[in-house]
């Protein structure tokens, strides 16, 4: 159906900035406690496992407080 495909195209156009293969995305996430932060400073862009191991039960609260808006390049 043509009307359904047009609707999906609109969704794609609104969300395509979230998946841009040409540039590494940059987001403004809040920092969280990292165990070795005193020795190495805060390290960005680690895996979700780092967040889980460092924040534990607070991980869900942290994730819910973040927004997915790209920082200006």
C-alpha cells in the first residue's frame, strides 16, 4: 500500500540522523562514576557493560535521564 510506505519514509527521514555511517556520532551524555576515574580521568564512549558495572542498580535511572540529541559538529 502506497500510504503505508510513505509513512515509513517519513519516519526514516526524521530518524536518519541517529544512524550516519560517514561520521562518528557525538552525544552529550552525563558522566557517571567510573572506578578508575581518579587514575585515568573520565573515559567516554565505553560499552554498556562499563555503565552497568559502575552504576549497578542506578543504571536504569541514568539511562532514562539521558536524551538522544546529537551535539553540534
